[in-house]
């Protein structure tokens, strides 16, 4: 009985040892098996072949964003469509007075030609007041004279507002470099009247003037009247001063240009900026 009992005990111990050995082997195999991600990497590497393995990308790595300056917005290559230029009329006119002087500017400027009643003229422009026309006419065969005439002395075959505004702006009165501009300008204001004084550096002889009634000075002025800035041209015969009425109420300041005048043309102008009312 003792031997039988001993044999059973030894057999049980042997079974326990075998189970322990098997358990240890099982644990070692499964405890060191590669993770699913590693298995995936290993599979991809083997499938790619030697030397072509794809490097593993970390789960925290992100793609570098494209800077704002590298966005792929389309660049416009379209050429801007130019706005159409305004078109102005060129009209015909006929002189309606016995004799008409054609001048070098729209006002009391030097005369450059004469017209008589019934003469035809080509009217290409007007001044800002629409009181003067810029015209062309053939004084002699093959020649053309361009100058300014009073609008009221010409019958126009069209709408005056369709003519281009030539002065001030587009047209330049004839300048003569030998004439010196007025000097020592003094400007003062009393209420709505501006007094302008200057000195004459030229002191031209009568022979240097167009005639005895020709202005020695010209003032082109922008003055305020009833809240509107108006353009006016004034000729000064012998004086070296002028009083101009200039009211309050205009958004743009009044101003002017002063020229010395002679039979050949005009000096460079002096800018006149007078006190506000």
C-alpha cells in the first residue's frame, strides 16, 4: 500500500512539472510575439523587397502646412477694358456782325485776325464760360488761322454744350520770354472786395503794345459769386492795381494769374492767392 501511494504521489508531481514546463513555453512564445503594427510593417517590408522598405511614419507627425503666399489662387491675366473717351463735336458757324476780331485768348487778348459778316468758321472748342469759341478759318489760300471769337457774334449750327472745353486747360495763350512778369505783388481784402497791387518791370513803349487801347496786364481769376466759383478775364490798360469783387460761400478758395502783356504775347504768370472773406 505504501509503495502504491508513493507511486501516485510521484506521478502527480511529474504531471505538475510537465504542465509547468508547457505553461512557461506558451507564455514565452506569446509574450514576445510582435504587435499588430509591427506585423504590418514586417509584412509591407517583405512585400516591397530588399532595399525598398517604406520608412515608418510616426503617428504624431503631420504634414507641413502651405504658407499663405503659396496658395494656388488663380492669377488674373485679363487686360482692363479702357473706358471710352468722351467725344466732342466740331461744328460750323457763320459770323453775324459787320467786323469781328479773332484773338489769341478768350477775352481781351491780342488780336490775330479779322472776320466780316457772312464768313464761315469751324468751331472746335469753347471756354469754360461758353462766351467764347475757338475757331479756325482760312485767311488766305492754303493757310489756317485758329483763334478766339465772341460766341454771340457767331451763328452756330449745333449744340454749344457738345463742344470741348478748351480754356482754361487745353489751350495755351502765347508767351513771350522777353516780357518780365509783374513784381512786388500786394494783396489785401476789405469785406467782399480784393485789392491787388503790383509793379511793372517792363514799362513798354507804345510801339511794343498792340495799340493804345491794348491792356498792359491780364488777370485770369476764379472768383466766388453767389456760392459758385466763376472764371473771368480782366484787362488792365495803364494801372498797376485792380479791385475784384469776391464773395464768401465757395468751398474752393478764389485765386488768379497775373500776366504782363505786349504785342508779341504774355509773360509767365504770377500766381495770386488772396485772403479768404
